[in-house]
């Protein structure tokens, strides 16, 4: 029990509720709105009741409002992690801590990750300290092309993490979708078309829909969960990498224009960038997928994101191509790498403003929440970060983080352990027993 006391004391630092949202003005900032526009020197962002009221160079600060001097440092909207499994996985290899998928469940499209989100997971705390304020959280498919309903969460230090439950449906196509559907892409497309047809039957007569349980091609619960998809009320995120697969899905989009498709991964998107732009389908891309790691990524290139952006595609960055989809903090580095590509002969990257938008306003817009998060435009949630220097540089640190206008703690277990063992000498008790 004695050994547990220091750990419990450390954990208590992460469960304390933050103060209520207050009015605050952050002044003297190198202000980044997050919408792709250039930074504004000597800028101010004003937050009242958890929302951005104004942001720019000529913002008057009302009397009595708390003022924070940014000292000329970068001040940006909080980073929106484009595709993660934050809050639903603690340790990937430990099934008891992994709620991303259910291999033997009869339910697929109806699986809702929101009840599983745990704001106390170490990954949430660590990414918050790195300036990540919101995350798009997707389930993993197991036994079906449909993985289920994803959520948008905040990374605040409180128990209410879910910003929008059932924010989208997630589906696998390509190699993974083919495997889940029985072994081929035609089988996956047949399963997709059949599911949409069954969902439309359910919509016409919910009471008369025949549900055969685990033996059904689409259970009643799954048919009901697909209603917002066929009605165009929520996006359908589809993992797709190969250019020819993208074109197949765009054909389905033309047949069913109500579908709000968002493509995830998209390693070969540059080959069909003009078609993506014409169809107005946003993408949440893996930033630096540049190796033929599979047969559906043979044409992968680091210039993929830049070429799609040049063609007019709305491009955000996500983590689906990473082995660890909980490390959303890497997105800052990826965005910075895309800026560096602009200095390499023959490569196509993003300018700084577009690169930061790819991890702020672009993922918010892709998921249909651009009017709520992802930028410092008036009316958006008060998610703000003060940085030590350029946030796309490797050595940048978050000096202050606000979520919904609430100042957040930045302590992590890693930092606390570092500080504990920085000095090697022992006290009256070994360091493992000290608070």
C-alpha cells in the first residue's frame, strides 16, 4: 500500500477539476487564426464564456477582463488531431485497455465509441500538454467494413470529454475492407451497397424491419445507425489509399450525392487530386507516407499532401498511417516537415500558413465542425495555445493551454518523474516513496 501512495498522489494531479471558464484576453501575440491566413504581430484574442469573441490586431480589451501578455510568442488555436484513437486505447497490446474494436460482436455500424472515452488515459494528458485540444476519435473495424460511430473529444482535465458523440461513421475499403468483406474489393463494394439499401428499407418502415440478429447482413441497430449517413447528416469517413479505389468511391458518391464522404489515408490521392477537388470530398491524409508499404501504396510520395492542396482539395492531417494513433502530438512535426518540403527541389509541400491550417481548421471543416472548433474566428470554442516558439518546430513547447476558455494543467507523469529523479540523492525515504 505504501508503494501505491506516491502513484495515487501523482494521479490526483490529473483528476482535479479545472476552474470554470472566465473572460481572458491574450495580448501581444504573434497571432495565428488557423484558417490559412498569415500570423498577425501584436495581436489579441479575447475569450468570453468559453468562446472566442474577437481576434486580430485591433481588438479592444474590456475593463476588468483578465489579461495575459504573450510576450510576442506564437498564439494559435488548439491543434485538432485529425484521426486518432485517443481515449479509447491505453496500451495497444493489452486487450483489457483497448476499446477500439470488437471482433466477435454482431454489431458494427451501431458501435458507438463515446461511452468508452476515458479522459484519464495517459495519452490524453500527454497530448494536452503538447497543445492538442480536440481529437477526432475513430473505432477500428473488426469483422465488417463498418467500424462504427466515432466521436470528437476535447482533451480537457475534466470528466466530460465528448464534444460531439456519433459525429461520423467510419468504414474500411481497400485491402482492409476487402479482408473484412470476405476477401475482395468487389465483395466490399457489394457489402457497402447492400448496407445502404438495407438502411433505406429500414428508413421506410422501421417497425417492419426484419432483424435476424447475428445472422443478419445488417442488424436493426446497424440499420438505425446508418440513417444519419444515408441522409447526409453525418460524414462517412472511409479509409482508402489506392487511386483506383478512390475513383470507385467517387463513382458511388455520384450515384448517391447525399453521402458526405471524407477519405482517410489517401496515399495515392495526388494521382486523382483533380477528381477529388471536383467532387468536393475532403481528405484526412497521412502526412509523410512515402514508401510502398503495401500494394495499395505503391505510388506513395511525400509530395502527396502538397499536390492535393495545389489541386484544390481540402486536406487535413491524421494518424491512420502511424503504428501509434494515440500520438497526435506528432502532427506538429508532420506539418513542419511539409513546410520543409517546399525547400527541396522537385518536392511539393505546404507553406507555413496552410500547414498549420492542416492541423487546426482543416480537420474541423472536414468533419463538419469548422463553425465550432479549429480556428480563432469569433464564435468558435476558446481553445488557445501559447507556444515557446514556432509550433511547427521540434523544440516548441506549449506554455499555456486553454480549452473552452479554461486554463489547463500541463503536468504529465513523465515530467513529474523527470523532476523527481533529476537529483540522484535520496531523502529520509527512497524517492519512490516520496510525493
